[in-house]
């Protein structure tokens, strides 16, 4: 099977080694370099409907890259669009749900499906709207994040609260609910206090598993850049 490894310390690469006949798929534009023994092509993985679903519901590319070792074994390097960390997850007994932009690459034995989530999570969660991505099958999955990645352990009786904008991926078996970041009685009083504290609404994860979180907030960073552009124009 293809070998996945993360190489480099700052803004690392995903290094993939393939034996002849093996293949993987990756997010469009992720390939950095590859041996001439490998063949790269773009395709609508899963067909037209799956491509549309990825694009419209999770913000992923309509087309994806498929790389196959057609002429012999070879190596390739991949990198995400945003600067940050990478992590390789083993799927099979454990399956994962992914936030927008988390997918980088996977073995072709692993599928990434679109799943609907509850109304509360869709309206307030910041994790893909009414739909999110979920893995199925067996194989390696590489995820990326804006900033550093860290895995938080969730255990029975020890819920974990994460700011919505920092969630990257989580065990599919975990239960998650939207709540206020601060301890206030009543939804609206808690909401006001959460907003004034700068944290807003958060995801509360319970059960057994892990939540992968990013150190950077894409929304906050985009707002910061916009403010600088506004100052310079002023």
C-alpha cells in the first residue's frame, strides 16, 4: 500500500511512496513534485454528482488529482494551499469527519462522502453548513490545517470544548453540540457574553475519540488582512 509521511518542520510536505500499480488521490493543485514513473490526471472522483456535492457543500474542488504508479515505483510531494501543519490518519475501525478545506490526500481504497448534519450544527457550527465530509473504507488520509495541528483526547465524562473556527477533523463516533463559550444561564445572555469575550459559539464534543484542532483561525486572519487593506486604502 502507498506510504504516507510528513516531512519538514515548518509548512511541511506530504511525502508519498508508491509501488507499481498503486494509486492515491489528492486535492486539486496539491502536487509539488513527482517521479517520472508516476502519472497524474484530473478527474471527477465519484462522478458528476459527487463532484458537485464536494464543491457546493464543502468548498472542495470539483476535480481532484489521481496519481498512479504506472511505469514503476516512485515518490511524490504534496502541499496544501494554506500554510500550516499536516497529519496522517489511519481510517478503518476509526472513521473521521472533516471540516472545510481539511482534505489533502488519501488512498484510493478510502472514500470521502458528504453527510448531512443537524439544523443546530448547520446554522451555528461553522463546520460545513448543512453538510460535512466523512470517510468510509480503509486507508491513509492526510489532512491539513492553517497553522499547527494538535489532537485533543475526548473521554467519557471529560467533554472537550473547541472554538468552531479551529476544528479541523474529529472521530465520526463523537457527539457534538453547539453551546456558548462562557457559562451563562439562558441562551441569549450566554450568546451576548460569548460574543463580548471574543469566542462566540463553540462545539462541545463528548464520547470517546479525538478532535484535531488548528492553531490559526482562517476567518479571523481574513478579517485582519481586510482591516490592513482598509487602513492602507484610507
